[in-house]
């Protein structure tokens, strides 16, 4: 089937009005969206302001709720987060501005094969099946001092002076997400009983990824998916969705919606944190559906460790009754695996471990560098 599909290029601004969609965007029966919106998932709202105030009751509530959610499915909301609502709004406006540009303009940031940063569109030049109905722009953020303008610089270098202001907004937005992630790491450190600073320190100097997702309307939303089912291979995802709705999570063998809340960030555990917690905290399958009337946007910040950090659980999380599940690895190895060899699903870590084991000792050593 795959080999019969011709390469194609569509203009999403035209395709969104077509009542027939190309077969590359039709998902198999068992993966199609639910005919009716599924019930909402009960995701606990975590009061970050309360936690940071040092109030013992607020700390105990936040850590208890996070612990329950992460043992079961790894999704929770952060409210009272202290991030300037104007910054969030500006980031959404800039996202509209960028994706509203003609294709040749957006393609100035075109993602190169094998790279994970840049502009990617399922609507252009792909031989494939089960394509997501979306366009994305991804870029690197680093918390290392000498890379303190890496986002701003990216927009300037790739898109030019007209995007300098949006680049500054994205830089600020990523810095805010970095702060938020490190605060969440304190909650996770307490809830896993390894101390507030353990994971915060592990992620200092992180080398993370920001992705802007844009889902045009689709006249056949019952056949297509905006983002196919996947687990995030990264460590922690902080997502802000607009008010359209479409994010769904697979819990207890069914899909559930995550109702939009502009005041909240949706947070989920990724595979790398699952490994850091020795499998105690779970990431779970999620996807995004599309609709026939309204474009949808989401801003996703993916926290990733510094490239040379060894992903290994702290000794408090390993015992005779709870032995190591995953071997030591580095984030670049898992990134390569999910970019080149494997579409992320519920079994990514298991498959990654098998892949690592199959490689020669020599090349494994390349991935298992020793931390400074
Ligand atoms: O747009 C969404 O709600 C989900 C996005 C997502 O899962 C992703 O970018 O990996």
C-alpha cells in the first residue's frame, strides 16, 4: 500500500475546505477518533503558588495529588502557576502569525531530514501513511548560560528580522517553561521521596525542545488525527492548549478528553522520567483529534536532560523488591531511536532497551558516556 502512494504536496489552506481527504491522512478503523467526544479525564489541578509558598498543607496536597496521578497515568494540571498570561497570549498570537504565512515563507525554517528542529508539515512532499493533520515548528531551548539566547537567535538566523519579535517572545516563553519544569521537579522529588532538589539539580542546564502545533480544520475529522497516539520520549511535557479542545489520553483502556483550561498548563511524564523514577511514575498514550470548523493550536515544551547526563534512577528508588528496569542511557540515544527507528508508543522504552542491547559494545559505549 505504502509503495503505491505517490509523493504529494497540498496547500493546507485549500485542503481544509475539501470534503474528501487524501488516503495518507485516513487512520485505520481501530485507531480512528471516537464518534462522540470521550468523557473528560479527572486530572488533578496542582496549586503551584501554594506549593512554592512553603505552606506545609499546600505542599502535602500537591505532592499527594501528583504522586497519585503519576503512578496511574502521568497527567496533571498546574494552576496558580505565576506565568504572565500576556506572555502566553503573545506566544499564541505569534504562532497564528507564523502558521498564517504562505508555505514558502514557513519553509524557510524547513526541518532537514534526521533533524528534530524546524518546520514540518504533513501536507507537503511525504510518502507515508497515517499522517497527522498538522503543521509544527520545533526549536531547541537550552538552560546553559552560554546558550541563553538560543531561541531568539534561531528565529533571527532562520526566519530573519521580521520574526525577531516573535523569537524574543518564544525565548521568554521557554525560559518561563524552564522555571516551571524545575519547580515541578521539586514536587516530583518530594513525591518520590528523594528530596526537593534531586531532580531539579539533574535538569539544571537542560537541553530541551519547544514545539508549536497548528491543526487546520479538517472536513473529515472522523477519519483523521491531528497527532497520532504516542507517549513522549522526553522527560516532562508542559502543554498550553487554546480553547478549542482536542487532546485525549488513553487511561483504563479508553480514550478521555482533557478539557481546555486557559489558566492551566497540562503536564505529563515522559519516558525519560519514567526511567529516572525506575518505572514508578508512568507516561501514557495521548493523541490530538481535529475538528471541521476551527483551527487549533498547542504550545508544547519538552524538558530533556543535558546531552551528557546519564539517565539512571537515584538509589532510593531501587531495591531488592524494585530492581532496575532500564539500563543507564543518555537522552541523545533515545532521541536517535525515536527519530530514526521507532514511532513512540507505550512500549518505547522496552524496545529502546532491546535496540541498545543489540548494538555492538563499541557503539553502545558511544551512548553510555560517563558524566563529568
Ligand atoms: O496538541 C496537543 O494537544 C498534543 C500535542 C502532542 O502530543 C505533541 O506535540 O507531542
